[in-house]
């Protein structure tokens, strides 16, 4: 029974990370953290790494700490919270950096309906080069209208 709880906890944390991502993207990245996010909104940024990657590193810290504290004296619930964060980080990397921005040319031939909607929403987000007037701050969930465009 405990394993079911841990699986459900990991899934719940993964889902809640989408909410955390939306809030962080809107209020931190497009707010006081714009210095680190700005280069991500510049077309044709030529570097392998962006200042925006700072958020990826910062986002990994809670997961690492939760793994650490979640394995002291045996595995406990903190480990699975960290696992949910890690799984979301992997999904974020694959969807945002690989499929949407194509920073790595791994899945170039993907023509999935859902992924096309994600790309459209992200393209709308990036049409704003400044930190104001943004829209579509989430990563895995985007409004239905982008799938109908």
C-alpha cells in the first residue's frame, strides 16, 4: 500500500510542477529574474548555453536536496517528492529544449498533434521580445485554442 502512495505522490508532484512552472515563468522569469531569461527571448541566440539555463540549475536544487533528505535512514516520502520534480525537469528538457526550441536535433521529424499545439503556444509566447504582454507561461498544459489554430 505504501508503494501506491509513493507513486501517487510522485505523479501529484509532477502535476503540481506545471503550476509552479507557470507561476515562476510569469512572475519570476518575466519579473525580477528577467536578466536571466531575456536572452531566451532573443531570436537567433547563438550560444549552446543561455543565461536562462540558470533556472534549470536552480530548479534542480530542491530535487537534489529532497533526494538527500529522502534517503537518510531509508527511503521516505521526501525522496518521491524529489523524484516528481526530477521527472518534470526531464520532461521540461525534452519538450522545451529538444522538441520546441530544437537546441538538440534529436526528434526533428515529430509531427504529433499535441506537440504541434505546444509549439504554437510557445511561439505565441516568444513573439513578445520584452518581459511584458506575455502569454502561455506553462509548458505541458496550454489552452485548447492553440490546438485548433
